[in-house]
C-alpha cells in the first residue's frame, strides 16, 4: 500500500512540476504526462477467434486503471461481454462456449448469451497445445488435489485425486497424471487415453529399487503414444537418474537407459536437465554429464589463473561453473545409447524426421579471431547418424546455416563464404549447389545503409520461406522476391514473384512462415500464398497473393499508408520498432481473418476481413484523441557525404506553420520504416518519448543514418548535422534550439557529435561508449557472461586496434572532450551489462575537468536503461533539461546546484530556480 501511495504521489508531483515547464496556454488539448501514461488504454497481447469465425476475444490493457478487461465479442453483431481482470482460456471446438479465468474462478460462457457457469477455487488449468477446444483439465484447491477432466463439447467430467502434476500431449490423445499418495508416500504415473478415458498405471515408485525416488522430468511424444521420464533415486546421498519408457499398449513402463547402458562412457552419468522426443517420435534425446565437484581442496589456493591458451575467458568460466553436459540419443526400439556430442562439440541442426543431426567442433571458444566467421576450418561440421553415431564431414569452410527438409530427404545448408544454398541427399550423399544460377549477392542480406563494407565481411542469407510437400521444392527469399529451388539439383531456380518486388521496391514475405531455426512450413503443390508486402520507398504495408507453382507477378489485395504486419527483417534497417503489426489470425473452419491496423495518428485496432480487400472495424480504441497528439511526415535530404537519406518529422496535432518550434533529434541507426507505426506514450527508460515531447510543443525528428564502414561516428555526424542544417531552413523550426538524444550505440553517436560540432543547444546520451580503445578491452556484464567486448567493437571498426589505432582514436569522443560546447546529460547505471559504466565516468570526468556543463544520472536499480518508478524521475529530469535549454524555462535546482550524496533519495531538486 505504501508503495502505491508513493507511486501516485510521484505522478501527481511530476504532472504539476512538468506543467510549470510547459507553455500550456498555446496547447488547447491535454498534454501527454505521467497521469496520461498511467491511465493509457491499448489492445493487449491476447487474441483468439472461434472456429466458425463468429466470435473473438481480446484484452484491453489498463481498463480500468491498473487492471485489464477481457472482451468476448461477436464479429457480425453487437453482442459483447466484458470481464474485468479475466484471462482467456479458449473457445470450445464447436464455437458454442468460451472459457476464461478470473482470479481462482474458472468460467464457462455460452456464446451469444449471458449464461455463465462458474467453478471457484481453481488453482490451474491446461489444454492440449495443438488441438484446443475439446478437452480441458483443471485442478481444485484442497488437500485431495482433485483434478477434473472436462469434455467441452459434451460437458462430461471425470475426476482424479492426489494429482501432483498433469500434462496433455499436443494432439489431445493422452493425459499423463503424476499421482502422489499421502498415505504411503508413493508416486505413480497414470496414462489416460482420451479416446475412451481408460486409465492405466504405467509406473509407481515401487517399480524402482530404492524407496527415495521421484520423477524429475517427463515428456510425451508428438503422436501421443509414447512417454519418457527420468526417475531420480537418492542412493547414499548420491542422486542417480534413470530413463524410463512407455508405449501405449505396453503393460507398464520399462527402464530404457541407466548410467551403465551400452554407449555411455565410464565417468558419465544421465543428467535430469533435458529430455525430449525427436519430432518424428523415433528417438529420445537426453543429456549426459561429466563428474562435478565445487568443493575446494583443503588448503587450496583461491587464485584465478588467466592463460592466453584458455578457450574461454576466466571471467566467463567463473560465472558459468556447472557440470559439462553432452547430448545423447536412444532409439525407441533399441537400448543402445548414441552419444552425439563430445568435448568442444555441439548440435547445430536437428531433423523434423530422419536419422541425422549436424554438429560442429568449436575449439576456438571465445577467441573470435580463430572462429568460423573468419573462414577458419577450426570449426568443422559433421553429419552424425542417430542410429550408430557414425559421422561424415560436411565440405564447408567458415560459418554455415543448416536445415533439414521436413520429410527427411535432404540437408540444406547455406555457405556464407560461397553465398549459395547446397543440398545433400541423405540417401546417396550427393551434394549439389541448388542456387548456382542465382547471383550470390542476391541471396545475402543487403544492408543498404552500410557503404564500403569489405567483401570479407560474411553476409547471412535473407532466409528460408518454406517447403513444397514431399520435399519437392524449397522456397527462399532474396532481398525483395521469393524463389523456388529444386533440392535434387535437377531443376533450375524459379523466381515465383517474377522480380516484381525488386522492380517496385517491394519486400515480400510469406505470411505464416516460421522461424528458419524451427519447423518449416510445408505448402501443397498449387498453394495460394498470402504475402505481406512492405514498400521501401513510401513505407506502405499490405497484402498480395501468389500461386506457388509458377512464376508471375503477385496480385494486389490491399496496400496503403498504415501498418498491418511485416516481419522485422522485412523493413530495411529498422530498429527500435514501436509495433510491427500482427500476423492475420484465421478462423479454423472458414475464410475469416482478424488483422490489426494502425498509423502514427490512429491507435492499433482490430479489423475483420474475408478477402484482404475489404476490412470491417471490430474495435475503436483511440486514447490519443483526448490529447494533443501528432502527425508523422517522411522527409529526405542528403548527408554531408552526399548520400541521400530520409527520416520522420513528428509534428504536434495543433501545429501552426507560422510559429517556430524547438526540435529534438532521436536516432539509433534507421527508423524511417516505422512511419506508420503508432508511437504509444511511455515513461522514458532510455530514449525520449516522442508523443510526450510533441504534445508539449516540440518537433521530434528521427533520421536514418547511412554508414561508411568503420566510420560510425563520422557517419552519424554526416546524417544528423546535415539534417539539422536542412531543418533549420524551414520557417517553423527554431534553429537556435535543436537538441539531440541517443542511447546505447546512439549514445556513442551523441558523444561523437557533441565533440565535433557546436550546432546543438542540448544533448542527452545514455549508456554510450566514449572511448573505443578502453571499451573494446573491457568486459561485458553478467547478462553477457562477463565476456570480452572486443569481438563486437572490433567487428564494427573492421580492423584491430593494433592494425589501425587511428581509427579507434577517431571513434573515441572523450579524446575531444575539450571541443564540447553543448550542455550534456549522461545517464548510465553501474550495473549496465551491455556497456560498462566506466565509459560514462570517463566522459564525465573529462568534461568536469574541462569545466563543461555536464550532468551524470546513475540509477541504482537500472541496467542498460531505467526501470520501474525510476522512469518517472528520469522523465522529469529529461523534460526539465530540454525545456531549460530549448524553451528557455528556468533550470531546476538539481541542475544549478546539484544534489549532495548524503541527500540521495531524500531531496530530488526538481524545483525550478526563477531569477528575480
């Protein structure tokens, strides 16, 4: 309660303080402040649709204040049901019932009516992941540990007692129960066949040879016909793990592997950290661990010995001390264990179906200069058999990406050095280049914002889009279009989008693709593909469709000045995205989809479509209407190095071209791709909040930066200074009052800019590097395992410190701190894991010694940004700082006098110092 009172007091205080610093007489609508942000409503992350498409549910965040509202709504009528604080569970498969949870109450709503049935005192509920809507299991509070299995279609229920844990298989074939008897202290596993609800006891702790026994890990296979579980026995204070196996139809589970099974080397033992079935359910993956002790020898010396021959830095080793584990596998029809990994080896690709994995041997460790990105053969790749562990070398040098085909016929890999896709026939061993007719540079990611990049820099492929059924074809992307490759190598590549994307500067992706490192999407031979499109020139977003079996121009469905959905890599260089939209959500039984649409001026809302041409609004959330909101405008100019670039200029809703406005730049690398994204206001944690400042009568500008390789600071200077000069020529821009702000890498860019120009009236930099030399030789924080920062910084420069020290000096702003004339706030937390705090200290000490106007904000509870209620304080100080230097308002006392360490947390110094 005390914490909440403090929070509301801060909101009240900050709202009043910031009102003092805002020219509210010139703003007719309410400004964005802490009160607005604390009460801001928006769509949540939960959205589902009934199988018949007639109903959907979604949640509204912060409605009412500090709570969420679950809305169940008809798509074709005005029927709606709202439930405060509820969480969706699912629609029934027959689209007649909706299930949700409120606190500990499970509720069943008859759709289209107000009929509601509630079950109180529910502590958990689960459903099958891939086949929802028929079965639901929920557990009730109480000593009896009652679990109820309910058929959502018939309403029939069955109860089980003493249930400690429970799990469905993905496809709703079986429910596995862990039963604990309080009476005799025994554990058992029960197999419930969902087809007939027949229950079988497949294992009890009496089946083990020791009484002190428990199940520590279990998995159901993907077909719902097999289970594997690890039983841990405590033998004379030593924990021994055994793998058990059950297949539907067996009398009981049987021991599958022990520490003495064939294939397990002496000294290794079964770990309880991982257990899983292969995706075709033929193999069980688990891990073996080496002997381990963390006890220091009596009289031993506690000294860390750092050696130049260490494969991993001592700092990282000390932070990650744990037993070394290796992946192994056992066939469900065999008792022989196949060890897949040995020292320095790791699996980098597993099949959906098939008998092989890909491993690599990495003896470079964190010695990146010896690694595969440098084309060294120190990281060879092997095709390893799951049947017997035999291996075959894969003829690649350097880094490669590997993918198994869904039907298990081929291993596909992309060789970064060659810039080509290769296919290995897993039956014959024949390997062919299947993209040989496509220019190599077409398939690699094209960073249009990086210039003069050395050819030696490896480039990743744009990506795999999916497969044609039976492994007949592979779909891949170039930077704009979609190609179809023949994995057998007999056919020629086909550009199925006919080069239309490149011609129109349109980037296409197939909707419903999955991440290339997970299951691939499989399409039928004559599929109609739904494509999401992003226009690089005008930033429009929309949908096209294309037949998969032949080349031709994609057909337009809808395209416009809004954000619907695109994949992150689809928008060139986009970072710091507000909202990439949402993949269309389809009703299972009918062609009805829900999409989310937004612009910079219109908050995200849901729309219904049956054809991706016509859209019917389903929600109308527009919280920004109550405030002085903004417009977003795409502008272009030339950098100082003559490279054309563009950016977004945000103007207040009440913009008056006859007035002159102060401007704040906010940047990182490229942001123009978010032109039609909605910048929902937030308390500041790293960068300025755009809506916050625009509502207060500022213009905010987010420029794209084109980089010359190795010259990051100079490149940022070229873009931002040129943009400021261009903006200064506009009649409504107050050229004497332009500020800049950047965080992390952009914090470095800010440091560079203020040491090279006096153009800006104020600057805010957060967590930025100030000394490229010292920063590259420091350690990252615990979140990055206290690893060396040298790989990251050396790769950005492109040369080592000893090959070209002048390049490191050039990118070290602290060495030019004497040139600073711009008042600067540095904010950086001591516990920053990404960029060492010492970088801020170096810059501040230099500026203080030179008697430059500078302040440093250090938040004890921060990391690479500011979190929690500290964001209120940060938002206040940033606003006061820019208001003082860009609007000529009085400075606060914390800026004019500072705050002594003894008053930390007591005196905030917010009061403005008015001159008499």
